[in-house]
């Protein structure tokens, strides 16, 4: 069986509510089946880390510009999660042509 098919089958079993996403409690239960019993907070951190890595790899495939070709304002606002002082507005352009992605 191809790796993608195996992963889809596993995901389908873990996504017990059939929402198309896996929650931390669902992933915790799935890992416990394999004798990997982590605290819920650890599983939540695993999910955040995986999302961060996926996000980083995703953005590397694009060039970023702003609508007016101005520098991105990285000023932080006040708050627990450090919100942006000004909304982030960017335009994405793929770095590669679409040819490599065509089937």
C-alpha cells in the first residue's frame, strides 16, 4: 500500500468525528494505542509544532510582496498573543512555474 493511502487510512481512523481534522484528544488516544502515552499538553504542542513546520515549508515556495510594494510592518501590538499593530497584507506569487505540479 502506498504511503499516502496508509496515512489517509490512519487519519480516517483517528478522525472519529469525521470533521476532516484531528483534535489533540483524538491524537492522544491514537498514540496511546501504540503505548505512546503523552500528556494532553504535550500532544497539543506536537500539533502546534507540526503546523509550524508545515507552514514554514509552505511559505518557502512563494515570493511575498505588499499591495503597495511597501515593507511589511512587523510592529507588535499589546496583548497576551502579541497581535500585530497593523493588519498583515501580502500578495503571494509562486516561486516555481506550475509545470512541476501538473499531472
